[in-house]
C-alpha cells in the first residue's frame, strides 16, 4: 500500500457501511459522501495503531470502520441532537388554553432562544457560575485542566482517542472530576 492509500478492502467496506447508515438516526442519502469521508478520516487517523502481530489488516479495518459507524448513529440518536426531537413547524397552529388557535412560534421564549445561542446577556448567576467553573478548572493539575479544555469541543470518545487512552480510564477520570466539582459546590455545572 502506498502512503495515503487505505486500500481497496477499506474503501469497499467504507462504502458499504455508509450505505447501511442511511435511514438510521435521521441519516439521509445526501449524507453518504460525508459519511464516507468521516469513516475514511477516522480509519486514516488510526492506521498508526495497526499492528500486524495482533490482527490482519482487514480485521483491523473492519473493527475501526464498524465501530465508527456505530458511534455516528449513537451520536445522532443522543437526546440533545436526535432527529426525532422536534418534527414540527413553528408556523403550525396549536390550540391555546383559551381554545384559540395560535402559531407555535408565539409560544417560543425569544430570550431563552437567544441565551441558548449566546446572543443574549447572561444572568448574573450564570456569569458567577462561569467564573467559578473557570477558577475551578484553573486550579486543577495540568493534565486534568487539559482534559477539561478538550471536553469543551470534543466528545469523551474523541478525547480518549486523541489521548490514546481507553474510554473506561477516561470515564473514571471524569467521575473524579465530577466528585471534585461537587466538593467545590458546583453541582449546577454538572
């Protein structure tokens, strides 16, 4: 195999797995190329971990690609991102308590939406909490501080892979961080 080439077996498997994902967790046909690229990149990043003494190349590729496909579905089904979460239009009419029909959009709290998107000023309580959490994180040892910063933009699975540690070890560390947060009186952050 040449540098930059993952092989015909891997390309075929990636194509098959991408096709299988269509229809699961709201994944559509229009996403197939993106899924293929995601699976390809995930495999490419893990190729340095391949050890011929532990498994054949095909076995390694099969496990990496299939696990990533399962992770994609799991990620898409997560409660906060689920495609099933809201399948309605804000223009849809609903019946108010007084029996009058109103648009769903009129029931949306604009300030809450703006806060969620970061467009509104935070309440003083939220700002105090953010300062407390920042102080807590800065008081942590360098390795835990780095972990917290990574978790701001990556999932625990992605962080475990980046750091080259088992997810179980990462989750044990996260439990310890949660305990420390509780001891610091920052349960609201959890």
